[in-house]
């Protein structure tokens, strides 16, 4: 799988960001989806911009028509991301109205896209509830610009309530719709000289990381209406900076490669699997710069080791398909399947050939298609093929976190 960065948050001094426009995906949708098709990638995360679509409860979904046309032409199935850090200007995320209006919007979005795109239909109601709560509730990066731990906790609860209501609204339109709840899978350790922070770091790893999924699954705050079928598919985002050293204030510090406190990714995936026993995907992953191919190799080895353990891991999302700017500096991150190069006032797509070569190697190893044909659905992926490959390859988890 792959996907496109689609954040629409209010950032900094109240400036509405639109990462789809900043990456040129709105202008290059047809080209971007043709590239996925040529790479044999048949599923992509794609955003519907809630702040743009919803004006005081009335909807204009014409913004997504070019993406629908492009994905249909290239035979790619979307996972619709309905809230990627952005919400309408007139809404207070801590209010009951936020939950009610989000549910109405989710219902309207499903009514619009379900008839236009071949199923099965997949939705991510609210992207990265846990990270959204940190960056907008405790760090003050984005609206609602709160800067207290207590507000982060309140925002997480509000977003979970909205996500659960959104799932129920979508399934009123399509009872068979599948949900992919995406959040970072992280591990936090105490500084070597701060044994007093071991408990706090453990809480971040074993409680905070899972709280949003727990609520959506009905394990916590059952009064919100969560249930295992509401959680449905666990989307675990995996990045190198997801293993961190605890900091009392501000974001934690990423562990450097080679740190002996790093845990194998396979073990982290097993934590989520043992907790929920729901189908899983890696909802986002990518290396940086020249390390993208080696990162993919590591993730594939760890993922196949997880499959060999019996973990129901059904896919890996190489995210993003095209590069994205750093939110803070505006510099290109160089984490996409394609880099972006400014040329004649536009953003040219430049494939990372080493990354693609590594993708091709794994497609061959797992006997997968390397390019989509006229009807990719005539020969669906047999997960038993992947299970058999995992048993044949016998990958071993390790701490090589590139």
C-alpha cells in the first residue's frame, strides 16, 4: 500500500495548511496514481479535507472528484482519511457538537464516495488520535493550540468519541465498510541516568500508546460505545523516531541507531496483536534520504518475522508516495517513493530508484504483481502465500533500527 500526505491543520499563527496542495498532489493526481499502478500498488490512503468540505454543516465534496477519477482510472482502492489533523474553523473539538457534526460529515462523505469507487470500502475516521492529541493538546503546534498534559488527555477522549460516532455513521451507509484506525506504535525508555523516570516511560509505552485504540475497542470508557468491530483494523505507524528516550517536557528524543535500548519491530507489533487480536497493517512507514531502501528491507524482515509468529499482519503502507515538506522548516523530508523537484514553477516527481528496486525485490520474493493490470481484483492477494513465504524465509527479529 501507499498514501499521500493530506494534513489540513491550523498551524502556527492560525494558518490553514493544505499538504495536498503543498506537494502538488491536487495538480498531479492522475500521474501520482499511474505511478502507484506501475509499481503494483493497489491500495492508497487518500484524504477528504473536512475543513474545506464542511461549511457550517453543508457539504461540497467536489474537491475529491479529481482523486476519485484518478484512482478509478488506475484501479487503486482508497482508504479514505476523513480527519487528518484539520477540522472546521467554527468547531470546538471539546464540545458535543464536534462529535455530532463529525458523525454527520462522515455519513455524508460515505454517501458521496461509496457509489463512486469500487469496493470494498475503507475509512480512517480520525488519523493518529494519539499524536494529534500531543501536537495540538500539549505541544501547541496546531489548533486548538493547548499546552497542558490535561488538555492532551481531554482532546484524546474527544477525538475517540468522534471517531466511534463516525464509524457508526459510515456503517449506516455501508454496513460492510472496514475501518483502519491509525496511530503511532512507539516505545519510550528512561534516560540512563534517570531511573526515577522508568515508570513514566513504561506508562507512555504500555498505556498511552494504546489508549485511543483501547477506547475505540471498548476496553476503556465503554460508555463511548467502542467495540472490537469498531476498532476493526489496527493501523500501526512505524518510523525510526518511534523509539525514544523520555522527556518531561516537549517531544521525546529519538534513540540513535545502535542504541542497545532499541527493541525489534516484530516485538512491538506483537504487543499490539496480543492486546487486540484484530487484523493489522503497518499504516505508515518510510526511511529518510538515502536510507529508504535499507529501511524497507528492515521493515519487511521484521514484518515477515511477525507473520511467522502468527500475527495477522496484512499489509505495509509505504508512506508517502510523494515527498512532503517538514511541517516546521518547509524543507523536503525525502521520505517518499518519489522525491519532489521544483521545475518551471511545478513539482516534478523523481522516483527513488533504490527504494523501488527494494520494493521490486520483495514483490518477486513474495510472488506479487509488479504492475496492476486491467482488473487487479481478478487475482486477489492470497495471504497464505505470504505466510508460506514467511515460514520459508525464517526471518529473525533484530534491533537493527536503521
